[in-house]
């Protein structure tokens, strides 16, 4: 498993960024919210969706990360310079914590959901999850945890795109 930090400092294409994080405990979230303001990149990162390229990492963009405490996923909303959400990337996770330097982290369980503003949900990297199980990089329990969490999200929070957008917007407002 790969350990990822809410500062996403492992993304080498991001040359310069501002990053802020806060712990929250309110009616709609207990956990951590991180916000990256991307100042400069070495190479623009894009995604193909319905035959179109979506830029998800470029100068002027923001990444909002939402890591609910005591749960098994981390949401990252990729936001353009007009403050429009381009997509959400949701990692299924095995564990979370705080690094020695105070940055929240999570252990990625390979399986991801990509959610688009039109409500389309793409299950991504199922092959990586299956490979990790075969190679014994994860346990059978972790395999089932990833699938169960993915299904719970699809049937729950991401099934209502307007409510999901509103939740994300509330988190974003807390970081402004």
C-alpha cells in the first residue's frame, strides 16, 4: 500500500503550491480538510472523459481533500480557477493518521471512485486491488473493506450529486 498525505507532496509535477489543513468537528464532518492552491506545475495533468480531456492539475487549480475521521475513504475535489468542481477522486483507504510533521495521511487501498459533476461514477483500479490481493500486499479483509466502502459511497453520499456538491462546497468554504 502507498501512504498518501493530504499535502500531496509526492506529486512531483506540482512545483509550487500553498497548502493549508485544519481539523474540523461540525454537524456534517469530523475529520480533516486540506486545500492545495497550485501555483506552478512542470506538466499539466489531464483525464479523458466522454472523449474530452479534463485538466485536473494545472496552475490556478485547487485540490480540496476531505478525510473523515474513523472512516475508510478520502475525497479529493479538483477545482478550476473559476471555483468549479471538475471531478472528485475518492480513494478507498485502509488506515489514516497524522505524520510526525503534523500532516494527515492515509494508506491507499488501490480502489478509487471518480465522480463527475453530471453524476457519472467510474470505479477505477479494480484490477490494482485484485492484483494487490493476489500478491498478498493486502489482506482479504482489506480487499472486502475497499469494495464495501466503494459500494456504500455509491449508494450513499455520491448517489445524490447535488447534496454531494453542497457538502463539498461547505468544506471548501471552511478553508477559504
